[in-house]
């Protein structure tokens, strides 16, 4: 009697570029909790280092480097699962990640879902901890405040990110004009929403993330993404949470205003009063983040975190301004 081959329900797609150090533990964690309902597809985006190729799954190498968008699309073209599960090579699945993914698609009435990094980074250091706490407050808690196990979301991210294969194909997958680790994930989510598909934040799906280890490694891509975000077509104009939300936009405007008003105050000292008022609003806006940083890591960490937060705001202001200029010039 011939054995019936079952199609996997989930296809986990992992783009990778020179990420062997984090890819290996990720694959080990996935393999430990996978079964016949799961297939793993690793797409090597023309790495210059040797990657682990012997694992229970599919390995394919791109002829030339095309970026995460192209690598994910290549993986999706090979996938057989009903659900595509995208995660990055610098993440780490927890022991119950796959179980929670299965429960989410069983009980959640959505076409796509976004998990969470859970606030605890996979690597040590000030910047990873800063980013973990920042995203916990500005993304997770902002969405959780709306209530419910599955919270409507108007964008998408591989934290991990789930999407029905038919929905993925219907909107044309990822935009391969994004050749770096930029905003190809958010832009994909915007197109899903515009096409009428439903995205939900699913906080039960948790993984950990290796964040950039230093400020300089984090700030450069952050600035580029801020600039690119200004040129994207967004449903509703703002994101439901995160840097692109209406609430944070107001906070960042006040923080960017502090920078300029302080410069003016060098010539006109009375402007210091306005700077203090704007700084007070900025601190009030991020009081939850500062309080959590203080309670979790102490006063010195909280002070450094607030300064780094403000530097991010200033960088965002200039980057967003440049993005707007490019947008208007392109229209002209």
C-alpha cells in the first residue's frame, strides 16, 4: 500500500545573508518543535560565508544578492504550505512558538498575523535591551491597550509574520525594489490591507530578536527607513502602533521641536521657555518607556535610554524631512 504524502500546513521561510551564527540556533529551535505539518525553507541571499546546509528542510541559494524581499519571494515560490511563516535569520523561536502559531490560525479569523519579540532580546548589551523595551512599550503595549487576543493591525512584520499563501500571491508578494532590509515588510502589509485582507497582532506568538549591538549599527538603517516611510502609501495615513503611529508622530514632532528651539534660544534666550514646555511634553509622551527602563535596569540605564530616544527623534526629523522632499520632487 502506497504511503500518502501530506502537504505541510506551514512553510517557514528564512532569508539569510552571512547569518550562520544566529541561523543555526534558530533552525535547531524550529526543528525541535516541528512535525510533518511544517516545512522549513532557507534562502541564502548570496552569502560570502559558509552556511549550515544539513538540516531537515530546503536550502536554496540566490545567484546574486537581491535583499530580503527577493529572498522571501523565492522561498514563497517553493512553499507548499497553506500558511507562509516569515521570520528573519537573526531571530530565535521559543519552545511554544509553533504551538502558538497553530493555535492562532485555528482560532484567529485573519488572513495574516504578526507576532512579537516579547521585549527580551536574544543578545546582550545596552542597545539590544533598549530596543527590546522600546518596541515592547511603543508597539506591543500600544496594541494590547485595545484589548482582545487578536488585535486589528494595519501593517505587517516578520516578528514572525504569518500570511495565507493565497493572500500573499494575490497581492504579488514583496516589492523587490526594496533591495535592503528596509520597509519591504510594512509596504507588503499596507498592500494586504488595501486589498481587503485582515491583519491581526497575535501577542501569544513570541520569538526573540538579535538587535544591532551598537548605536551606529542601529541608527543608520533607522534613518533610511524613516526616509523611505514618508514615501509609502499607507492606509489611514498612520500606523496602528510604533514609530509611524499618530501618537508617536506628535511626540517626535515635539522632540524635534526641542532641537530647533534650543538653537533659536542661543540668539533669543526667551525661547528656552518654549523648549522646556516641548521637552516636558516629550518626556510625558514617553513616560511609560522611561519608567519601565528605570524599574527594569536602573536610573543610569533610564537616563541613557531617554537620551538615545531623543537622538532617534532628531534623526527621524531630518530623515523624514528628506523623505518628504524626495516625494515632492518625484511628483514634480
